[in-house]
C-alpha cells in the first residue's frame, strides 16, 4: 500500500492540527547507543560508509522518540570526498580536508554513484525498516557551505579563504561551485532513487554572505539544484536551510524555489509566517540542552506562531552533544501531547 506520510503532506502544503516533528542531528553523540556503535566503528567515516551501521544509527532516535521522520545518517562532506578531495574527522577538531586540486575533481555520475553506493544502500535499508507513516529525509550541503570546507579545509576557522575568494576571485569560486552542483545532483538523485522522500539542503554558512553575494553564492546555485531535481523528481519536497541568512527571506524563497523554508534559531518568525511556504524550525538547541519549562514554553510559542499554516517542528540548528535524551523526550511529548 502506498501511503503519503503525514510529514510529507505538510511539506506539500497541508495544514495540520498537531505538527509533525524531527530534529536536526537527532542521530548522534547525545545518544549512548550512538556512542557505543561509533566506538565499535572506530571512525566517523567508517560509520557513514558501512550501511548496516549507518542504517542502525539513522533509526536509533525513532526507537526512543515519537518522531515523524528519520534523517539519513551521513555527512555533507561526503560530496567533496566523492569528488576526490581527501577527508578525515579528527577527534576534537572536526573535519580536515586534503589539498584542493580543482582540475582533478571527479563529478561524473559514475564516479559519484560508485563512491556513494554505500550511502544509497543505507537509504534502502532504512526505508525497509520504517513504518509507512514515517518519512526518510535525504540531504546534501548547499554549494556555498560545501565550498567553504573544500577551500579552507578545516571546520572551525570562519572560512577566511572561501570568503576572500568570493570577493577577490569570483571566477575561481564559480568553477568550484559548479562542480559541487553537478556532484550534489548525482548524490541527491541516488538518495531519492533509493527511497529518500524529501531532501534538505543545508546552507549552514549562509550568514557569511551579504545581500548581494548571497544571491550569487547561495540562492543561484541552490536554484539550479532545485530546478534539476524538479525536472527528474517533481514530487519530492525540497527543504532549504539558509542558516543565519541576512537579507530577504522572500527573495531567497522565490528564487531558489524550495518547497519548505527551514528557520534558524535567529530567524524572525513574524516575517517568515507571511511567506506562502511550509516552514520548519526553529527552537534553540540551547533551550533543548537546558530542558524544562523554558523549553516547553518556547516550543508552544513557536507552534502558536507558525502552526496555523503548513509547518513542521524542528530545532534552529543541530542537537548539542551534551543534551540529555530525557529533554528530547520531554520536548516531543510537549509537542505531541
Ligand atoms: O542526525 C542527523 O542530523 C543526520 C546526520 C548529519 C550529520 N551531519 C552527522 C554528523 C547531518 C545531516 C550532518 C550535516 C552537516 N555536517 C552539516 C550541516 C548542518 C550543520 O550542522 O550546520 C555540516 C556543516 C557538517 C559538517 C560536519 N560534520 C562538521 C563540522 C562536523 C564536526 C562537528 C562536530 O559536531 O563534531 C561533522 C561531524 C558529524 N556529522 C558528527 C555527526 C553525528 C559527529 C561526528 C562524531 O560522531 O564524531
């Protein structure tokens, strides 16, 4: 039987009484069962590229909490890795990428699909385990955010080289962005063909772009991704997450043509709710870390502000690793209760 999960109907524009919910980074280090499997796997990438483990980690939060969707367990940096840039995750440091040789990046469908085949296998396994009313969300990083990591090669830097390239050598940056768009498209289509039912595009570092550069480096590349995906897979909802974006949300939404706007913690809900689009977000992960009445009150006020139109509850950024799983249970109960 073919059922459209409730969350997918919200993404397609249905207004619902009780909002659906999932959480960015719902699978991860705040869960003891994740830490156990992560220790067994040895490395984060080994976990990502072993379908049996990655599928298990994807499903772990759904075993504990009443969530409406699973998000594929993988990483946005799988795309540069598949293009041929070396990648490592160092304890305490986060991602470290190898030298970027733009002339040697592989972006053919064959190259990307063969490298990311284990991720597609993970998608298949997860889809087979989920209930018909639970959706599986696939994802990739937005071209600008992925370019930040490829150019600066470290996570916690503020990306000075990428930002300098955007202003001083835009033609060089454009070439990198174009490669990322091509590779990401193969990667997303593979996820959808394997069973992903919605796609989220994470522009985690959109805040580094001013109004004018936002159009060139965030909006336009995402618009190209969306247009190509809509050609091949017209019914798959696409969620855009321009975290911390400055400038007009309306312009970003109109030009990218995403189906859903995911709001960061600082996004203005009053402005967002005037848009004619499904919204997602935007509880502060700090409040989830804290738990208790302040968290519950803010979750209720988000629902009051946004749930009279198509809406899906989420955080404004990922779950912080020190968060107690009991707080997540408390939050989901407050939303669903
Ligand atoms: O549950 C989920 O959200 C699904 C899996 C997921 C991960 N990363 C797992 C992960 C998703 C959707 C991502 C996206 C991602 N990865 C983003 C965009 C979202 C955001 O946070 O803004 C970015 C920027 C990355 C790049 C990345 N991956 C960094 C900077 C780091 C290190 C930071 C850290 O928290 O250690 C990662 C590692 C990472 N990705 C972990 C997880 C669970 C922790 C790795 C570990 O277990 O050691």
